[in-house]
């Protein structure tokens, strides 16, 4: 081993604390890079597994082709395996699904299991031509009950169009001009839906016929999952058996896998095959006709890894910069005895390689273990994106390529981090290095502000002068803290904006469940007490929030233009308008107004959350409503989700027009300038009543406009909320125009809460026919949010730990290098209290400087993130104050704790020994 390498290793052993912390920084950086590459590999593996399971392992497919094509594919040396479904025929099966009346019998064989997606539920595959395998949905969809061992006699034939019927179907114009004799040779297959049309009762009338060729008897030997190759429009349930002997008349559907999947597109082109390639599976396996997919994937990976590399380089760089600063005198001595600049640079690079040799393998192990635990915890969440078709959760995929890529990227990161310090090591002369005067610069007298002397005394003055004279030693610490602040707040902001965008774009309701209780006689004559039902719901296990309400829809609503935003009036003047040509009414007409009369307890909670007066808003003589004015709609021209706000005041009135009641009639619609009323007993008896005679104004008083949508508000337009107890004071006799109560419910465990609620409803005799589980329908959105949060916060934690490690490294080394200084101060009488005051000032200086630079830059980056998100969805700019508070506290916590640790190591130093030590 070369002497310079020995010196480097001795230096690393001598400074164990710095060496260990640097290795930890490299390890965390490598773990983060490994997590990214492994995540991409795992996602790719999950996608491949999904497509292979649901659609099959095939690379190419030829449907309903002839024997020549089958022989060409089967005989090609480029094709590895094949799977074949051969046409046998159709048989009627007494299905209750009138558009799926047949059993489609197909011969099945394949060289490798899984080429064709056949997934057994029970039983086994057919072993001879008298055994048959049936799909599970024959029972669920067609209500044909069969069991293993049952005998099945089928009259098998071919589906053909019926000329006398098919020509009369307007929906199939392509058949009209076909001569009758042309239908004789035309066989309908699974890619041709059942030919038929609905009669007056909604039943299917056949426009095709089944020409029976033979009768066969089969024994049911098993059942399998509904296959992917049977589309919903197929006319027959696919049953599988052993194929008949192949002839020139056999129709084949051939699935095939290539020896080299890269050859698939050329193979199809060379042999003039007009089938299809399994593009999704091929794309995730690395074969695609289009480069854009890989551009997006690799571009995204490059951006993420680039951010990690940038943060890691800037942070790990400090460790090597400190090491070089610490060994400046050593480099000077080596240079004075003949060491060249090249040899000195090699020493720094060797140090980087030595630390990387330990840190990178540990980082790879940490990254793999971390992702294994992560996918173990949230892997099942990915199934929300593919439904229940694929039973496997996402699990970690340890890809050699991903690991190798992580190692290379981490190594490059370390070498770049060491490159600048290695250059710096060779720029100073031997004399300057031995004197260690390069970092100490004082061109003029340093003045200390009086406030520092007043607060920290002589100790603060000394600390301030030291900072001004040796800025480079402080700069490394401040840069580390600055970067950690920016990365932490930026990552937190990105996550917060992205999660909000997902929530807004999906327009999901704030409730987990909704129960609708219909009252045919009107809510005022309800047979059940709505408050009693609400009490039952609130006493159910896992239920956290619940509210009941009446809802009403306002089609004709008018407001004073002075209370409406000018931009809304300009944008919607044509759609809404300053009045209606058929209805003479003052004000600006608004559409899609929803009115909620919510239970009083929930209304009081809403008042409290908005800081409003109960006595003012629940005044019987003058009740005030809370208006939710925050609508997010897609602008089809720009493709952007835009947020719309209508009103510019908090206190105003709106007018709701209601159709008057006429005894014996009910309102059913409009005609030009009149309302249509229909006789309750005779629907042919209609009355046309002019608007000015049948419309009545109801004034709604608004006391507060908010953009926060309560969880029970399920409408997307403007919503007005009043207490349930004051509904009659507001609507009068029109309250009985509503015919149902709605209950909005939230739970701490959506699955357990749903089952518990169903039990409660059943035990209390409450019908649950209109009980909807919204939580289940938005599970994919929730899973997406959880996944984003887990990965984002994981990134934040690791980056923060890297930053903390480097701050620790910087401060401990700086303190260690100043041992002689502290010994000198002790020797001239500085007490332990004075030393603490000096270091406290330095800690405040570190933290304040880093925050002074870091917080404005973080806000700037947050604004850029906001602009990026705002391009696609209208959102409001906000600063993540929680992240800012955490960053501020963490900065001072890390700095003060590190300083205390460093001082604990040197407080027992003997001043005389420290002053004698020339290596400090």
C-alpha cells in the first residue's frame, strides 16, 4: 500500500467521529438513491405481473385466423411458446342475460402456463374432449347453476345473422345492402356482439340464428375466473375443453411468445400479421414502438435522482471540505518534503473511495430494507389502482440493474463531492498550509455591534470577531443548514400542493357514507324521527362525525349584481344573464344553488368553526345562512381545473323562486313562459299557468360566505346552509316539497364502520337500501395520497438526516480545530459560563444566518411549485407554516445539541497540553 494511502487511513482512524458521521451521510444518500431505483424497478415488476396475470404472458396475438397462420407461428424458430383457443361453436344455455344467451365452446392448449390468462377457482383443466371447464360468471351473470361432475348436453352450432330481422335494425346499417345469400357463410364470433334489439318491455329480440351442427355431452370438471379475453359485449360465456383435431377449416386464436421480445414488431411486419402486440406488457418489459413513454419515465427518474444528487453533493461536500481544512497542515508538510499536487489530490480521492467502500454497501442494504418495510406496509394500497383483478400487493423487486445503478450514482455523487476539496488542497503553498493562515483574513479593523456586547459580553465580542475573520469555516455549516431548510420545506410544500390537487381534481365528498331515508308523504309527515336515527348512528362503533339534513335545489335564483364579482358577471352573462326573457325579475340569475337544512348540533359546530354568533344566525325572526362559495370546474378550452367564486360580500340577500301549489295538481316542468301542472289522478289533464301567476319569491338572508366546504355538503356548486329547526321560518309550506332525509357519516375505520352501521340500521329497523359507501369508491384516491405522503416524507426524513449528519460533522470539526483557541481563552481567565455564552452566540449566529437565507429561498421554491401545480388546477398559494416551524426548531435543536456534544468532548482538556499540540 502506498505511503500516502496509509497516511489517509491513519487520518480517518484518528478522527473517528467525523469518519463515522461522514459514512452515515454517504450511507443515507446511497439509501435514498437506492430507494428511488428500487421503487422504479418494483413498480415496473408490479406492472409486468399485473399484465401477465390479467391479460396473459403473450407477446403477440392473432384472432380468428386460419391454419396457415397458425402453422407459420408455430413453426417459426423466433417463437418460443404458443397458446391456442380453437373455435368449436356456440350452444344455447338458458341464460337470464338476454344479450348473452350462449355458451361459447373453445378448444384450449398452451405450451407454457400463463400465456393465456386462465385462473382456476376449483376443479381441474379438461383432459379429454368430453370434459369442460366453465367460467364463474355463468352463475353470477347468467344465473345458470352448474356444479363439478354435472353432465351437460349441448347442441352446438354457428351463430349467423337472420336476414329477415337484421335488415330492420337501424343500428346496424352496414348489413342493409348485403344480399340474403351472403349471410349463409358469415359466422358471428366472440368479437361480434349479440345481434338484437329491445322490445317495448326492454327484453332482447334476436336478430340472429343458431345453426346447430352437432350434439355433444360434457362433464363439468372445474370453474375458472372470468377471462380477460371475453369482453363484456361477447355473446357467449367462454367454456374450455380439449381441442378437436386441427383441420384446414379450424379457426384459431393464437397467443405467442418470442424468444427475444425485441423481435415482436419486426416478426409481425415480416410475416404480414395483422394481429396485435401485447403493447402494455412489452412497454414495461422495455420494448415499445414509441420513445415518449421511456422519455417520461427516465426523465422523471432523472429529475428525482438529480435532486437527491444535488442535495447529497452539497451536503457531503462539506465533510470532505472539513477534512481538507483539518489536514491543511498535513498537506503542507507532505508538500514540503516533495509530495506533488497529483499525489495530494489522489489522497483526497482515496479518502472518498475508502469512505464510499463502506458507506455505499451499507446504504444499499439500508435502502433495500427500507423499501421492503415500506412496500410491506403500503403494498396493498397499490391494488386500489387495478381493482380486484390482481390479487398480489406490490412487493420489493431487488433488481441487479437497479442496485448497480444506485451504486454508480452514489459513487459519482461521492467523487463529485470530493473533487472541489481535492483541488483546494493543492492550491495553497506549503508555507501557507503549515502556517494555516489561508482561512484567516482581516483586511480592516472589525467592529462589533454594541447589542452583541450588551447581550453576550466579551464572549460574544470574541465569537463575532472570530466569525468575521474566518468566514469559510462558518460558511460550510451555514450552507448545510441552508440546504436542509430549503429541501425540507420544498419537499413538504410539493407534497402538500400535490395532495390538495389530487383531492380537488377527484372532487371527492368529505363523507365516508351517506344514508338516504325516503319519505313518500313528505318529510313533514315522516314516519321516523330523524333525530332518533341520528342518535343511533352516532352511538355506533367507529363513527366519528354524522349529520342529517334536508336538501333542496334552486333552479331560479336571483341576486343583486352589486353582491356578485364583476369577473363572474362578465364570464357568465350569457349562460346566466341579467334576468330571463320569459321571467320578469330583477337581479342577476344564478343556476345550481343547493340548500341544506342541517341538524342544529352540526350547524352550531359550523358556526363555532367560523367564529360566528349563534344568537344572530339562529334568530327565528331573521335566520341567517352560511353560503359555501368555492366551485372547481374543468375549463374544456384550456384543459385546466378552474376555481370559481361568485360573491364579493358577506351580508346580502338572494331570492329563490318557488312554484306555487295548486290543489290536485303537481308541478312537472316548463313550457315557454308558463309552468306545467299535471293532475295527480289523471296525467293527461295538464294546466299551463303563466309564470307571473305561479311563481313566489322566497328571500334567503346570507350572513357569511366561506370557501370551506363542510363534510356533509355533497354538491359542487354554491351551497347555502341553514339550521333544520328554522326550515319552516325560511320556506314556509314548501318544506314538504322535500321527500328524503340524508345522513352524512364519517368513521375512523371505513371498513369496520360500514359493517357496524349496517348492523345498527338492521337492529333498529332502518332501511339500508339507500346506504352508500363513498369511502370505498374513493379508495384509489386515498391510496394515492397515502403513497405520495409515505414516499415524500421518507425523502424528507432521509435528506434531513443527511443534513443533520453534515452539520454535526462541520460543527464538531470546527470545535476540534479550535481546541488551542479555547485553551488560550481558559488560560487568560475565561470561565465556563463565558465559554457557554460565546458558543450560544455562535449557535444563534449559525441558525439565524441559515434561516435568514433559507426561509426566503424556501418560500420562492414553494411559489414555483404553486405555479407549476396551478397550471393544471386552480389552487391558492399558501406557505406551509407547519414545515417552517419544524424547520426553525430543528435548526436550533441540531446546532445547540451538536455544540453541547462537541464541548463535552473538550471541556476536560488540559490547557497546557492543548497549547502544546501543534496539530490543532
